[in-house]
């Protein structure tokens, strides 16, 4: 037997064993380090007020299709649009949750590519939909919110503030990462915005660029129905639509979609990283 060969073989075995031990040790340590958790999921959400559209569906369907989000979060969904979306996106979004309580004006609808494991809703005047989704093994709770517009109650902000308090109290009791998104009927200043920001992170403030204005967009004739602002406005001048998120989530991208699809609101599309 060649002693040099035997010696080299023994060294190789020792190196192999040490390598395996080191790999295992790094895996154990990595699980406890920031970023070391192997279950990290990237998700894309779209929040969109569809302006009770009951006739012209194709532009809105195209917006949703082009945005290619994993979760689509809708407000002011007419019963007609609701039925069309259920059929149109049955394969892309096999899991859905909705509330039509209080009539079509208050319809909210959420479509998900991932399984929905729990749902709860508080219809008008709350207009709040809670959905828990299983994102490849990570539980995620989503709130679809549409607080009262001050313009519909004599410019009082009290109903909106009370509805936000109700949602934030629910969120405080959650044990999973949370996304709160929708048409908030509020601008990014004032007491209501500050109290949401005290609890959650504003995705646009983190990674968005520009004003983030989403309302009004009157380019489509159907968007001018029941217009609250001058219809000659060439572009949005107010930010009303938001995506907020809790700890356990990080914002990667945020954009206001350039096409309203016939709504008076432009959708907001956000890419997030979810840590299990």
C-alpha cells in the first residue's frame, strides 16, 4: 500500500466531514440571523377603486391583467363587474373574498393567486374586508378598506377617523404580518394619516417616486360620471389610495398605474417582500 496515497485519502475524508459540519452549522446560525430565514416570498399587490363601473369592463380587465399582481384588492365594485371578474380571472385568481353589504356602492372584492384560509367582513358603514392568505406557508392578513369620504358627509372627517380607529384596533391584535390597503379618502397629511403611519409603514413613502397622486383621472368618459372635481383636470392632483404594511414585510417597488381603466382613481401596484 502506498502510504502517501493513504495519507491523502485520509485528509480528503477529514476535509469532507469538516465541510459538512460547517455547512450544517452555518444553516443553523443563519436561521437566527436577519435575512437568514429561507422562507422569503415576494408578492405583488394591486389596490384599485373601480368607480362602480357597470358597463365598460374591458379597460379595467386589461389594467388588472397587465398589472399581473398576486393579490388584487378592489373597492366600489358593482355587482355587474363582480360577476364578470369572477369569470374572467377564475384561473389566474382561483381564491376570492367579497362583501356587498350595504348595496353595490359599497362592494369590495379581493382576488388571490394563493389560498384564502379565513375571511371576515364589516359592511357599510365600516366597509372593511379582512382576508387571511397562505403565501407558500407564510400566513398573511390583508385588510381591504374604504373609509367614508368627508365630501359625502358635509366635509366631516369624524366618520373616516372612527372607521380607521376600528381597523387599527383589529390590526393591533393580529399575530401575522398585515397589509392594509384601499381607497382611504384621505390625503397624506393630517391626523388620520399620522395615526395610520404610527402603526404601519406607507409603501409609497418608502419606495415610491413622485407625488403618488391617484385621483381624479377623467380621461375616460365613464370616469366623469358623478365627478366631484372639475372634469377638465388633465391629471390626478390628490393621493387617496395607499398600501400600508406591518413588521415582517419590506417594500421593494411602488407605482401608480398610468391607466385608470375608466375609473376616476388610478390603481396602485406595490411589490413587497414577506418574511416567514
